[in-house]
């Protein structure tokens, strides 16, 4: 993974105001006055009822702009620069791979809240939004871990890393002095467990139902120490463990009872993302390498290699059936694999703008959610063999996507200086006459 932070993003309000002042506004409609400027950047929530009446889901006042949504979409598609470690990897995919059929309608827009302001520290790491129920979402906003309740519409701070964070319990290996001004690069939340990974190899563990922080450690003092991803899972031995994928080419496993380092598996390249199979016996490992790996969860030995991607990968996920898994890559594809035949992918799914940064399977296995770095989230039907998809279309960098454990809600974090927000989509249901009667 590239050792640099967010630098080169451009923002929507700048496109709408600055660039258009210089180009189309000055010629077509004269200078904008202060009221027009306020209208462009005015922040308002959007409900499903308002969206049905024609309001933009992000509250962007297109009717006041000298450009239509459709034209701006074309501009974004033409100008957005996909980051590549292997030059022209995306172009090669564009020539060889066609997108799957649109038209799926699995999740419908429910609400967009502007009170929530998701942020990103590293442009390649987008796992910063997690739903623990259909109403409860945890996300990063600058230095703070925030909790949003869609039920009460309440936003609260859970943990602030801007100051001093130190553990309240003593465990062997824990840094009792804690950390100061920790930049959080990745996050994972499951049930009552929260683990945050830092830019300098920091790991912080918190029980959400207890005050304070339980455990702090530094995985490495290597110069290239970014924590790229965290996976919380039920271990084979019972209890809850978590995996930390790190830029120092290591994958580390910890338990959440004694907080001991159980395993450390080393690779020839930085590990960008890992995910544990449903039976807990295999781990997908992807990183700064074209090929992905399946490794034994007990000893770290390589079981199989998957070949096909043209750039570095930053996402992976397992289908609940334990036979299918997916990998996401900077070549703009998500590739779906079957462990019974790894010679070729089951499906190669191409994005619109850029790299696949996040992948989530629904708990019931019916859907796979794939997030690009900006503007697009795709929901694929697994029952249709990934040949049909719903395309969720908006504007802004994506800080993370998360399905609630019951699959009822899909949350998307949007990072932008003006239009930052949290999108909520709810699962569509088709009820028949007898369902209504009962």
C-alpha cells in the first residue's frame, strides 16, 4: 500500500462553484451572488418521501446550477483518476471486460443525514463505516469514532483519538502509556467489540458496553507501519479474535480475552486486507501483489493462489456458504472465486470509476455489495450468478459501506468538504395479499 495520506481529492462544491465560475457561469449566467453561493452549499437532510418527490438524495440543488446532474456525471466519469500501482491496469480491464446488466432493485433509498461527517485518512483504505444493527452505525469522523442512531437521530462520540488514549486495564503487552493524536486508518466493529488501527501500527480495543479503552498496543515500530485492515471473528477455539493486516508485510492474530498475540504470519509484500472463511479454517490474503492467497488459519501455510488481477488488491470477503469468496482490486474489478475450482474466477465484475475498495456479502448470501472509491456502490444478486446488479449512484468519496447483520439496512459513508453525509438504504420487500392478511 502506498505510504501517503489523502492529498489529491477534489471536492464537489469546488466543481460547482470555483470551476464553473471560471468556465460556464461567467459566460452563461453572469457572476453568482452570495445567495446563489449559499444555495449551492446549503446542507439539508433528505428523506425517502422527499426523494420520491424529486429532491436530490444528497440535497444538491441542481436546479440552481448551470449544469445538469447527467452532464456532471459524464464529467466525473471522464475526469476521475483511478489510482494504479501497475500503470494502465484499469485500461486493460476496460478493453477486456464488460459491465453486468443493471436493473436490480434490492435496496431503496431511505434517508441521507448531513449531521454525520465521515472522513478518510488514507485514500486506499475505505473500511471506516460499520453497522451493528439496522439502526446503529459506527464510523470515523476526523479523530473521533462516532455512533449514529437512525432510530433516535442521535450522533454521539464514542472515542476521541485527538488527545490521549490509554487502557484502563492491565494486560501483558499492552502499552499502558497509550497513544496521543492517533490517526485512525482502519476500523472494525462487531457486536460489542471495536478495534481501531492507526497510521503508525497502533491497535486500540474497546468494549462498547464499558467505559474507557481495554487494550492498546503497537504492532510494529517499522517505518512503514500502517494498519490496513482489521477483521473481528469467532475463533475455532471459541471466543472472539481479530486479525490485523499491516503494511510491514505481516498478518497478526489476537484474542479478545487476554489480548495476546496468537499468530504472526509474514509475507513478501504489504498485506492490505484479509478475511476469514465461515468455517474459520482459511484466510484470504491480498496486498501489494497481483495474486491473492488462501492460507491455513492455524499455521499460515499457503493453500492456494488465485491469479487474474492486474494490480494490487485492497478488499476481500467470503460468502456465507464458505465456498465462494471475492477479491477487489485497483484494476477496477471485483473477482468472485469458487474454492472448488480456482483456475478461473466465477465472475469478473467491472466498476465505473476506479478501484474496488470494499466488498460485503449479505448474511443470507443473496447479495454482494461492492464499493468503488467514489460515486458508485453496486449490489449484485448472487442468485442471478452476479449477472444482475443494482447501481447506487451519488457524488463523493466513499469512506465505507456496511450491511446491518440482518441485511435490512445498507449504509454508505460519503466524504466531501461540503456534501459529507451518511446514506441509508433499506432492503426492499415484496409482500403478497396473504402476508398483509396475516
